[in-house]
């Protein structure tokens, strides 16, 4: 199947009981057995649930993986990956990453004896200087949040394979519609399915996809043992969201392009960070590994004034000031005080997250309305 068919049919079967086209919501915690161990494949819903299994099969299909896992949030999915490690192990991570990931790494797992190196990964050749016999994982976001930096997944994969370490890629911003990291050599793909996969700002969920059975078995064990799973109702909502992923992403990309070009030509704007612009430093890498450039972008105002930037956000009427991203509606955010507030000012400014930076999640509304809203807010 091609991608646009996979989002609707990939990994799916009609319900065996009545032929339901959409998987039913199996809102149950447990399952009847005829004798101890005599069941139909399901014993307890923390371990397996038919609705969640349908979603996990869909995750695997759209990422060209073999095994999918669904979690209660994106951070729960990341938590499961780091639990593959043990005290003394080391991780090389991009330094421009979601603040919640940074917080989990530094405030939780660092206390358990896992060491993290945060570095710029736009030049993949710099990674090897941080790899030693204790390095077990490379953690990459691409595009990064919120600076929209692009990491060459093929190049990083070659380094990971050379040193026999895992490569995990957070594919939340790109989605499998634009980029499939497993095809480029990654071992694990992670999503905050809260975002584009759900697509309607009505669910919180995380996803992992892998190809290797041994790795999958370890992650399934952690998923069951730690118990950070999602419920059947949330599974149903994300299954429904995935079915329109391709058409939503097409519009997100079209609108993202128009907004990026408008801002790039506006006299009050200093920098626009969107990988589709030809002056983006990693535009050619983005072009080689992505189908299009997405609906996420960030920009700074001339003078780098925080009060001025917050005033712009407050003046927006169609763009809603809110946490999160990837829904059908357009959202705005101020990373320094919102998504990246957990990163110390000195550290976040090293990566470009300055006080005037505004991040936009460009939705699928009429583009003329979105441009007009930005225009009036910038006056």
C-alpha cells in the first residue's frame, strides 16, 4: 500500500464479531477465561486491549515498522526508551529539543546514573567526539523544537551503526507523512501522538515504532511492567485521527509555506525558522529526507524584545495562545516562558530560544484569514 491508503487500511482488520469497519472501543479492564490461561488472546487491558492493538498496528504500518506501541503520553514513550538503559550508560542528545524531554533526561534519569551529552547535531560529524564505550543511545529530534533545525538521519544512523548503539528519532513535527526515520536507518521512532497523529487537540498519547523483534520485546515488557498505557477511548480517537493525516498534513504544509514567506518579508521580523525556506541552513538535507516541510515554524522580532513578542501573541485572534501543536486549529506559543521554561535561560539561548521567539503551529484554516490575523497582530 502507498501511504495515503495505509493511513486508512494499514494494519487494520474489520471487527471479527460483527464486521464493524471502525475498531470498537473495548472499554473493559479484563476478559473472561474458560480455564486458567484459556482466553482469546486478551487477559488484562494493561497488557493488551483490542482497540489499542488496532492503533499499535496502525502506528507500525504508517512508519514502515513491524511493531507499534501506544503510551499514555509522548513523555511516557520516551520514558520507556530510557528504561532500556542502566546506570553508567550515556546518551548523546540534540541540544535543541522539547523542554519536557530535557526535563525528563536531566531531572529524572540523570539521578539514576545515566549521563546525557547535549550537542548541536546539524553537523553529524561532531557526534563521534562524544561517543565512548558507555554510549548506548543517540536521541534526535528533526525538525527540532522550536528552532526547526534539521538533523541528517542517514548520516547519524551510519555513526550509530558503526558504534553499535541505538538511534531514536522524535518524528512528532514531521509525521510519517513527511519523513520515515526507520527507512533512513533509525532503530526507534517516537511520536507525541497528541499532536498531528491525533490531529484534533482532544487526546494525549505517545507512540513508538520499531522493526527489530528483540528490541520490540524489551519495549513491550517495559510498557506492561511500568503500565503507562493509553485507554481504549483515546486509542479510538487517534485511530480516527490517523485516517485523515495525509489530507491534513498537505494543508498544514501549504499554509506553513505561505505564513513563512509572509513573515520572511515583513519589516518587523528578524528571523524565520522554517526548513522550506531556501536560506534555511539545512534546507537541502530537509529536501532530501522530507516529502514537504510541515506546518511548524518559529520567528523572532527585530530588537528581541520579550514584551513586544508577548503583545503580538496576545493580539492574535485566530491563532490561539496555547500549549501543544499539530491540531487542525492554528496555535501560537512563546517557548521561553512556555514549552522551554524548564530549560535554563543560558542553555536555551545557546540554541536560539531567545526571549522574542514565537512558535506557530499553522493549522488548516483559510490561509487568507491566517495572514490577515498575523498582519493585524504585528501592527
